[in-house]
C-alpha cells in the first residue's frame, strides 16, 4: 500500500544524515545500489504473527551512494506484509496497530528532515 500523504515525498537529505536519523527512528538501509536506496522499518504484529515493513524509497539526485555527502530525494513511502522468503505483499489490509507504529516512524523521519 502506497502511503500518499506522508509528507516525506520530495524531501531531500545527504546520505550520511539520512542514515543517522533513519537509524534513530528505527529504520535500516535495506536495498541499495549506486543511485537508489530503501529504508525499512520492521513492524511485527503479535496478534497475527505477521511481519510488515514500512519502506521509504529514495534516489540519489547528486552523487552516488558510496559518498556520505550524496543528496537523496524521497520518492515514495509504502507498507507491505513480508512474504517468504524475502518479498513484500502490498494488497493485504494493514492492521490499525501496525499503521499506528508506521505513522510514528513517518513522523520521526519527517520531523528530522523538514
């Protein structure tokens, strides 16, 4: 599920700073290559025992990801249920308690980047 009104889309940050504030908010840098990276927040739902990931997709607009001064722009924010062995399924309805945690992660990133 794409989260349309996160406030994060279009925000820009240097890679080093984004790594730092993302880590403080509970995110880790997941997939990455020279020009794009994702930051994931793992959310476990104890009721259903499902695992969800809030994913922030970024793209380098200045430099490459091997340089901490590269500037990244957030392109999209979405959430999905983890599937075996390592995929995300985006059509499953997201439980309220999981969305509440996701929204706190979004707010933490937004306040650090805006």
